[in-house]
C-alpha cells in the first residue's frame, strides 16, 4: 500500500498515478508515480513516505527539492505591478424576495378579508326596501301590487293575499305584534281592545272597513269567491287609506322611546362589528392552521414548529457560512457551523517538555452538542543511527489509540456521565487517513444537573509521536444535531507532517 492523500506537504499532490508492475524473474518491481506541485520558489524537503508490504512498514528517504523562479525575458514580456486587493461584495441575499412574498401574501389575505367581511357592500333592492320605515314600505308594496298584473289576469286569490298581507304586516310592526299569525276575528278583536284602552286613536268605522276587506279576502282564498275587479280596486284604495288612518292614529314616540330605539340601533351595530371581528379572527386562524398543516406535511411539523419558535441546533444547521479551517500543527481540517475557539490546556511542568497540546472547541449551554479538536505532539529524540534503530524507536513510541479512547471515556465518567455504551471500528477520512472511531451513548449531566441521553464519537489518529483527536457529543433526540455531526464527520481531513531528515 502506497501513500495516499496530501502526505507530501509542503508539496501538493496533483495526481496519483496507477502502480506500474514489472515482473523480474520470481519477483515484481512496483513503481508508483505522483504528480506534485509547488508555486513558491525555494528549497523544500519531501518528508519520508510510509509503504506497507503485508504487515511490514518501510520508510523512504526524505528528499530535498529546489523550486527555481521562472526566467522572464522582460524585453519580450514586460512585468506589471501586482494589482491591489479588490473588495468583493458579498453574494446578494434573497431575503428581500422572501420579504416581498410574505408582504404580498399578507396583503392578499387582508384584501380578501376586507372585501368579503369589512367592506360596506351595496344593498340589494330587497335590503333597501327592508330599511324603509313600515309606512313607506307598505306604500311601496301597494305600488308594486298595482304593477303585478294580478287583476288583468284575474288572479284574485294572489291579489287579495298580498293586499291583506300588506295591511297585516303594517299592523304587526306598528300596532299589534301578532297581526300576521292572528285570524281575522282575533285581529279585529285586538284592534277594538286597543281602541278601548286608548292605545290607538282609530275609529270604529276604520276598524270595520279593515274587517270587511279581511273577511272578503278569506272568502276569496278559502271559499273560492270571485268579487268584481272594480271591487278589488276599491278594496285596494280602502287599504291605502286605512294605512294612512292607522299612521295618524298612532301616538308620537316619546323621547324615552326614541332613545331606546337609538340604543337598540347602536347595539345592532355593535353586534355587527363583533360578528365581523369574530369572522376575521376565525378566518385568520383557519388560514394559519391550513398553512401550518400544508407546510408541516411537506417539511415536517417539528421542523415548522422549530422554525417558528426557534431551535439553536436548527439555526446552526442552516447557517450558510459554515467554517472550514485547520486546527493544530500539523492540523485537523474540519468544517463546523462556527469557528472553534482555542481552549486553555494547562499542563504540569514535568509534562510541558514531553508534549505540546493544542485544544479547540465549540459548544455552550445554548447548544445541544459539543465539538472538541485536540492535537498532541510528543517529544522525540533522534536515534543514534541506522534505519533499523529508527524503526525500533518508532514502534516503541507508537501511541495506542484504544488506550487514548479509554482515557476520554474515563474523563466522561469523571464529569458524571453514566450508563456508557461503547463500540469501536475503523474510521477513514475522505482523504484516506485511517484512525479509530469509538462511539456510543450515555447519560450526560447538563449544567442544570439534569440527565440527558446523549451520543458521542471519539476519533483518534496517530503517526509516530503525533496524536490527533476529534470528540463530538450531542443529545440523542436532537435530529438537527445528528445532521450537524454527520456533516462534520464527513468533512474531517488530516495534514500530517513527518519530521524532516537532514
């Protein structure tokens, strides 16, 4: 197995060619070629490269490379000054488009509510007639009866039904509120009682004329009587006249009655206004519920709820400007929602000469996960000589990743983590670096002292005296944190520099 990835730094690998195999007797000669580049002139050292043959490791010699500048014939190709740095505007955001869509949608909803609920709609003819005072409405009904053509077609039953209905309705509204459903005898008896009680100043002759027409109408409707057309016209004129007499006989409304009527009208307007408000609120709630259900069925109800009320993990997951950066030297390249901050790492004096530790992390009480990147470089001494002694020293100083993972788990226990379940497997980064992945679940203690079921991943990578770790911890039920951690794990790459040989 030949080296893969950016193991030739500070030279960059442009292309890794296929292995060329040549058979020499009972052996094979394997030639592996790499295409490397470096744009800056200077002297560089390609570090030793590790080649695996079965279970054995072999290391190439380091190689010095001289990168020369390009000779430019200024007589043929003039030189130009380096152009200054130009400020580049940030890619325009489409927030204004979303804002316009929201404003347009709200405007359409507001217009519909105004048009169908709050707008004063033009009255129909029936509504205009209904708003007229009873006297004027009765007069208008008589005029419409004249234009009906009942008498020309000799429809006397329909004619008398409407004629008596006009006088009955007028009496129902102004004199006796049961005039419409009362029989002729009951209505006439009530009119006499009202007259005797001085509640209406109507003569006995007027009451009798009304009685005569009502009884004639009963004969026409129920006994199939057919009076003369001229008599029907005369009855119409009599009813017209009696409506005038009833109006004159009614007492003038008192100031208390006028105030009561005004108060009644105001109450009607208030009821109408409250009804409009109720309909508006109900329509708005219905629209919101329908919108929530529609988006919920498409995107998921939890996602819509977290978008509306806020969710720290969701906000970080949808952060547009995720940061890809290198932490430590040699570094771990990792992509995270926010830049990892350097963490203080106080080492005892007796360990400072033995190792260098750089730690970077992200996560606080407002997040449901923690990210930690640790780079530890152990001090090493040059072996007295020979590659065999060098390989022996390397094997001696090799770091056990299983023990490292167990050390992280012990640190979990020291912080109060219980019920830790753990598994281990090989982990390979996108650029081909191999390491150990230790992962599982446990009950973690929050800053409030609550126990929360969580997941963790401990990644360990090592080459000789270098240890690189990535520790991820997040809440088990946080689906957004799951997606964040998956994206982070897929972004991890390593830059490993071997010690240069003179």
